[in-house]
């Protein structure tokens, strides 16, 4: 039995305007890998940020993401992958009008703990009701959770 499931940890989360399904939790293995399946609506973009302890890999299942990592700014589509190396400022934006679905893979558990700290259990297996831009309280919660989990916000989300 998977450790996270055995511990009663939620696998389906609403993380701001995204649905996140934890396919592999940090607690499931011994090397610290986490794999999320994420779905987001058109225009979704987190603030530019840096992971201090782990790389973040993206693999698009459906739709298209624009990825900015350091000086690089490019698009990835279904079947394509990108890496945001540890220490490199990065973000992404859902560019496909119908939304997108992608995998995120990280190690060490910091990103997973960060996402869990800011998420709520999903009530349904679908996108949450739109929240709009983060409030000042939500932004402060992002900064605080980031500090606790090795993630530093360094700039705004991507615009169209």
C-alpha cells in the first residue's frame, strides 16, 4: 500500500485555479520523488519563482504550456517536456484555450509540501470554481509557504 494513501493524505487537490492529482507522493518511495498530474484553465500562470532544493520537470499530456526558465521562453505541447533546474527562476502559462493537463516531477518533497500547504481537498475531479487573481492574503501565504519549503517568489506571472 502506498504510504501517503495509508496515512490518509489527500491525493486530489484544488491548488488555486488548478486541479492537482498526486500520482506519486513523496512519502510513497525512498528517493523523495513526487509526481503531480495538473490541470489548469487558459491563462493560468504562477508567479515567477525559484526552487532552492529541487529541479522541476514538466511533461504536457494535453494542450500547450509556455515555459519561462532563466533566459529561455518557449512553448511545449502534448508529448513534450521541459526542465526548470534548481536555482533557475521559472514559471509557465497555460496557452491552449481549452486548458491543459501536464505532469510535474520533483524530488525532496519541498514542492509537494508547498502545494499541500496552499491547497484544499478537491470536492470533485474537475477544475475548481475560478478564483481570479490571488488576494494580498493569498500572496502573503505563498511567500510564507515558499520560505518554509525552499521556494522563493521572484516576479510576476506570465502575461499573454
